[in-house]
């Protein structure tokens, strides 16, 4: 029993990059940075069971769209349940690597990412996955669009700044989360 629990924790950290789902405090800190008063094209990456998805769906207007990217289909029941419960909201779930959604220029106004960037290969050359990923965020964001990302340590802050060619607009610290997290806001 204890061994199974330990294995589950170990798998969560190595595959998903987290111990437990994000807290309401972290969700509010990230989602609270989005101006929902205008129609938005939103991309959420790495939904898991959907703590961010639920709040984005609740706040988004009916003329906004939300694409949810999650590589693991085991979380589909949670996200599909939210989609069915909100038939007036335009929400689509995409199973697969998010890079498949980053091919259209200026396609999104908001990117909300829970991706465990630290787990990806370092950005030592322009072919590294991490580099292509952050380049993809910049490419797919509209001018003035916002990229929101949380991290437990500020491991990839410099990588994001290097690709966007500027310093973060804001970094917030959210202590009430397992683990305490930093929230990056980067506008294009
Ligand atoms: C740290 S978890 C976040 C879960 C949830 N959003 C939260 O904050 O509690 C990261 C999620 O990203 C997903 N993921 C990892 N690589 C991905 C990729 N290349 N494309 C889409 N999703 C990915 C994982 O399957 C996992 O569900």
C-alpha cells in the first residue's frame, strides 16, 4: 500500500512535474491576470484534471474560444465533463503534444501553461525541444497577447526571456500551493 503510494508520487513528479493538482490560490493568481472583458482565443496547455480549465471556462465569455491541450488521454473524462456541463462555451480538447497547436501565427491571445518546462531538455541549441516550444508560444501569440506559466523554481525564466527578447512583465509568488510557485507573465 505504502509502496504503491510512493510509486504514484514518483510517477507524478517524473511525468507530470507535480505532487498534487494546483491550488485555488495558484489558479486565481494565473487566471486573474487575464482580461475576460473582451473576446479571447485562449490556449491552455497541460490541463491534467482541469483545475485551470474549470476556472477559465467559468470566466470566459461565450464569444471566446478555449483550446485545451493535454498529451495524456487518461484525463479526458474530467475535461469532457466540464465541456458537457458548459454547452454555451466554445471549448475543444486536443490530445497530443501541444507543438501541433503552435503552427499558426498569432492564433491565440492568451496561453496558460502548466507544462513542466524543467523536465524538458535544456535550451543549448535551437533544435532543443524546450527552445522550439517557447519559440512556438511566441509565434502562436498575437501581438500584445499574454503567456502565463507557473514554476516551482525559477528554472526556465531566463530561457523564456531569451526567446521573447525581453524581461518578464511580472513574476508573482504563490506560497499556498504544493509546492509554492512562481507565476510568470510575459506579453508579446
Ligand atoms: C504539472 S501537470 C499540470 C496539471 C494541472 N494543470 C495542474 O496545474 O494541476 C502538467 C501536465 O502537462 C501535460 N503535458 C506534458 N507534456 C505535454 C505536451 N507536450 N503537450 C501537452 N500536454 C503535456 C502532462 O500530461 C500533465 O498533465
